[in-house]
C-alpha cells in the first residue's frame, strides 16, 4: 500500500470523467518546500508566513530576511506557483509563544475576534509594506501569489491595494525587479462569504480557510477542548457556505481552492469535488491519500448527488449513505 501511494506521487490527479484537480501543499517554512515537491505538490497553496515571525521574542524579521525566505521557497518549487499568505498573527498563533504573563495580549478577552491577521498588518503599515516588498521582490524568481488572511471588509481589501500600489512604485523607483503577482483573499469569516460578489472583482483568486470558517460560522473556538465535539465541518451551514463560495467563484471565472484541514481529509474529498472544487491545498503528507480518492471519483455523478447532501439537516449521514465519507 505504501509503495502504491508512493507511485501516485507523480500521477496527475484526474477524476474518472477527466476533470483535472490541482494538488497544492501547505507549508510553514521555506525548507518545507522540498517535502512538498517530493510529495508531488503542483504548487504551494498556502505558505503560512507567520512562522517566520513567531518564536523570536517579538522581534520581526527584516525585509531582507523575509525576501531570502520567500525566494528560497519560490526557487525550490522550480516554476510552480507559491501562494504566500501575509502574516496571520494573533489568536492561536501569538507573535511570541512565551507563556501568559509577557503582557502583550493578556488583556484581550477574545483573541480570535481581536487584532489578528490582516487587521494586525493594517495596524502596522510599515511592517506590512516591508512584507509586501519582500514578497514582490521574491516574485522576480518565479510565480508568486499573494494571499490575505481574515478579510471581512471591503475597505481592508482597498487599503491593501493602496499599500501594494505604493510598494510597487517604491520597487520601480529602486529599480528592483518583480514579476506578476496574483492577489487573493482567504474566505474564513462568514461575512467575507456573504460579500463575495463585491470582493471578487478586486481579486484574482480566493482560498477557503475552513479551519477558521467553521470556527466563526459555528461560534466554536477551534482551540477549546470543551466544545470540540461541536466543531463540525459537516454542519449544514458550513456545507452551504462552501458550496455557495465555490459555485460563485466558478461562475465568475475566479480560481478557488480550499486550504483548511478539510482539503486534506479524504472524508470530504467527494463532497468538495461535488461542489465543483478543482484545487486542494493540504499538508504534503496527505496529498497521496486525497489523490487516490480523486482518481476513483466521478465528478459529474458526485455533482448530480450534491442536492441530496445540501438538502438534508444531517449532511454527514447523507455522505455516509452515498459512500463519500
Ligand atoms: C484556515 O483557517 O483554514 C487556514 C488554512 O488558516 P490557519 O489554519 O492557518 O488559520
Ligand atoms: Mg485561518
């Protein structure tokens, strides 16, 4: 079985009825890109750049240090796209992993609802422009896509676009080469899913972060053991949001992928294919398992069965009956 999965590494992920599916990897540090390639990843769908910022006693990496890290990942992927997410600091990913008592975030009652991710970046514009410069400079070495975490407001996206305009002008002024960089937003707050029609014209692609989307849709702290039994990816509200976002992106010709844990869990592969998803991003170790599932799937048959799943109060039961989960 192990050898068979290994052979799958470089087999393209295509369904029985000929639908090609992109298999991308989630990475935390540039050194992970090697494992991603070895696992057969066709690109990096999520580079969690906050890992460059964490565990350094709150001292931020310089533009140069970031540029080197992004460039290392881009070069390692040898022409495949690398999706770099701007820092998603805060909540479950504190800037400084020091135990409680260092003071900086202690007073925050609801860190998951607080100053994190894109909110934090926009509140530290000099730091944010530094990261954007590093990312744009890395794009001179291969295809780079820029991904924004936790967007909820149109004005956040407009502010980011203003920052990008300024940064690109600075790079031109300094004669620093850059490539084309596609811009994307993560859909991980229900509000973003609900204003998708307004967001889409301003972006090239979206990536659905199911880990947070489930947390915020169900009001379940993803790190709180006492409510873990209610953290339910099969909840009909989650299914509805996923199907709606994937459908809307496809209808408007915008790329859409899922980069939360659901993408790497074979229990959800058929459901996501049924919704029209053709791009998955996951931990490299999961790629072969999900691919195996895709190779056995008939996408048009799955799509025809989707209304049964979406029309039921218990989608998990339907998925089990259909042999999906
Ligand atoms: C997510 O929320 O699904 C996601 C991919 O981002 P993270 O797990 O890093 O918050
Ligand atoms: Mg997230």
